């Protein structure tokens, strides 16, 4: 298993990750890309712990996602099943588990300040931290030019992964109001949402 894991995460993180996987009796499954999530954790009917992580993630995002999901398992074991999935208990657990990995032998130096900031109060997904998400995308294998919602002029028409068309509106506090053209419904988009510009 460690040999397989080494293909997906930074070399210096492999033995520590394997220790976490063994200690917590994780059944790790590396799966094809899912657009809506990077990974997930489930306790199976037989009591086993299944964690799935997308194979397509770059090694830094893969590591963050793996530790994120292990933190769910550890938090549920420690605090019980009635805690919020991304509540205080999970945040503390995620911070604690991630801390040994946030160092220059594992992450590039330009990511370290962004990771330090993110882990002061980790979000339900690293994708909702726009600055960290854009920085992590620099390490994706497919380096085709990406277009982000925050780059588009107001009034632009864009398409998302499922083919739906939207018109970009004003920025609220952190996210952009966008109208789905088919239904007229308003949705809020993270600034770092990757989209395809149709016309501006």
C-alpha cells in the first residue's frame, strides 16, 4: 500500500500517512475523478472505515484531502457520531493531524504561508479557500489555461462542468451572484470556480 501511496503524495509524507492509515484501520480507495468532491469518509455497516480520494488530484491536494478525511474518522471516534461533520471537533482534529506535514520538506515554500493561514480555521473544503485553491491548481498535471469566475467581467456568460449557462453578477462578501440562464435562479459562486467563458 505504501508503494501505491507514494505515487499520489509527496515522498516525505508517505511513511507518516501510512502510520495514520494503519493506526486508524483505514480502508483507502483511490477512485476516478468526481467533480463535486475530492474525497469522502464513510463508516461501513461492518464497522470498517472507508476513505476514498480522487486519483486525479495533484500530490499536495491529495495529501490535504487524505488528512481531511482521516480527521473525520478520528473526530467521530473521539467525540462521537453527533458532532457536526465540519464543526469545532473536526477542525481541531484536522489541525492537529495536518500540523506535522506543513513543512518545507513536504510542501513548496510558496504554499506554506497559505496553508498556515488556512489551518488557523480550516474550511469544509480547501476549494472554498480561494487563494489556497488557486495556488494548489498550479501543481495540477493538466496545465491547460483555467478561467476563474473572479477573472470574468460582470455580465459575462459562462458555462460550468455540467453544461449549465450562467451570467455573472455582483460580488457579495466573498462570492459572486450568478443567474442561471435557463431558470433565472440566482446562485452564489466561489471566486475560484473554474468555468468556461462563452462571451463577455
